[in-house]
C-alpha cells in the first residue's frame, strides 16, 4: 500500500524550462548558445548540484575559462536564473489533496543550495514530512545513495513509496524501482499526467 508520495522539484513542482530561462537573459542567438553550451551544460552545473561550489565560484570559473567574453551575462545568469522559475500551483494543489487524504509528502531533488534557499518558503514545503536536496547531501540522483538517505532518514519502507520524477533519461526512476520504490516518469509540468499516474495506484483525489 502506498503511504508516501515523493516529488521531484524541477519540472514537477517548479517549472524549469531551460529555453525560457535562456530567452530571458540572451539578446541574440550567440548569447543563447553560450548560455546553453557554456553554462547549463558546463561541469560546474553538476558541481553546484552536489554542493561542491557556490554560484559565485561558478561565475569565476566559467568567466576565466571563456576569457571573460560574456563576463556580465555570466554573472547575471548565475545570480538570477532560478528567480524566473514559476511554481506549478496545480501540482502543489495535488500534493495538498494527497496530504489531506493522509499521504505523507516528501521531496527528493537535484538542486543547488542557492536555488533551494530562494524557494524554501513556498507553500508546498509546508506540506512535506521530509526534504532531501542533492547539494545538502553531496550526492545526486540517480545515485542509489541519495534514495537510501531518504529511506533511512525518515524511516520509510521502499514498497510504501511512490516517486514522481520528470527525468527523461529514465535513470532516476530505474534506480528507485531497483530499490523497491515505485518510480514513475511524469511529463514535465503536467498536472493531468500526475493524476493519471496516481490513478494507476488507485490513488483518487
């Protein structure tokens, strides 16, 4: 029996559209390519999600590597990109209904410390019985270790958990399934798809 619903944050609770974020900062196609290839896809992104470096340190590393070609753009991007993200209020409402029906709500997400600090006071987190953020644990999905941290810290039984994640590589939910957690990939930012996944487990809102 499912007792615990585990939510990813990016593209589930928080709308994380890389292209829209880039469009907000870039003035032309060259800047758009720079932000995608030299920032979103930079190795510093993973290091920040692991809590190894700060956003300020990423700015310095990237600017030095790119010979300060887009120095101000890099700084503006890293200091502000996450502030343009919107909360998926319809999905938060699903979580609220689940909570009211007696389900426990948890978070398991790859996220930087600065991003979590920015969002930590949103209403959704008041619904949560536990929150695991990669930068705080220094390990990311799909590594089994971060899933085990969640299970052990909150004394959860894997078979009583349903994990909802948008990971298009499928690796996160494959890891969760391997550990006995029921993992499902959901369509990014899609309230109806989450409802359909819940119905699969006879969870009717």
